[in-house]
């Protein structure tokens, strides 16, 4: 059957049947990142995963649109239609503001500038042929992989891929407060294999905890 990359990674973490590859964060234990004003609300309503999806949506939309107030207003309206769900109006405004602040923090960071992940950066298809990278948000894949010694059909969505003429970079955003690169590295290894199969180019994988606006290069070889 068809398995999700995140689900497979979770099963492997729980089974302990695979030796986790090293990361470059130098941490064995999770790092507690700064809280947001809505963490308790999201926990009470069991909406932490929805908050993560909301942050992904905002980043994707801002990559695809010009960096203007009008674009931000349109993104906010679309987000409200898709993500408000059972939240009261006042609570929704707080949640969206928290998501927007995390995303703004990323776009203003040195890591975002160095990777070229800035508002409006998702250019036309094939732009890298003119010397510029091709940035694709929310890039899906379905392919057969051997994971933990078993062949299976794996599906996933890469938050952002940045394709150069000679390499592919995969960026994955996380909103966890208890942060550990190790916790996500099996998922990133699956993404790396998928990126290699799609592009035929060397692949680099970066994890971005939005609460810190840093980027970690995952050493997944």
C-alpha cells in the first residue's frame, strides 16, 4: 500500500530498528525553542498540527506572490477560509498573527537570505536555465523506496525544493517547540532519496525550525 514519509519515519523512530544518522546540531536531547502566545490555546484544542499546516501555507503563498500588502491581505483571507475551523474570530486572529510572525521571522533571517527563500522567489518553470535556481513550493512525490530494509510505495510533499543546474536543495519547515534534528532525520533521508530520483543531481537537505529561524543541514548519508 501507499505510505506517507512522515508516517514511516514515526514508525521507525518508535521501533528503534534503525540507527539514526548523525546531524550537525551537536544535540542529543531536544532543545526547547521560544513559545508563541497561542501554544496553550492550540494544545487545548488539539490544533498543533493545523498550526504547522497554516505556517506552511503562508510560506508557500508568500513565495508565489509579490511582497506587497495586498498580497498579504489576500493570503490572510485564503488562510481564514481554509484553516479557521472551530476557532472563534478573536482566537483565529491570534493564531494567524502568531503564524505570520514566525514566517516573517524566517523571511528576515540570514538563513533565508543565504538560501534565497524570499517572498516572490518562486519563479517561472525552467528559470535555472538562465542561471537562476528554480524554486518550487509544496513539491509532491510518489515513488518506491527501500526503507528500513523493506520496499514500499512512499508519498510525501517537500516544503520547498531549490533546483540549480548542478544540485537540488530540499527545505523542510517545522513548528515544533521541543526541537531535535534527530527526530526528523529519517523523514529527511526519505526526501533525499526522492529528490535524487526526481532530479538525478546531488541533494542537500535542510531542516528549518521556524521558532528559531535557523537552518540545519542534515547529514543524511
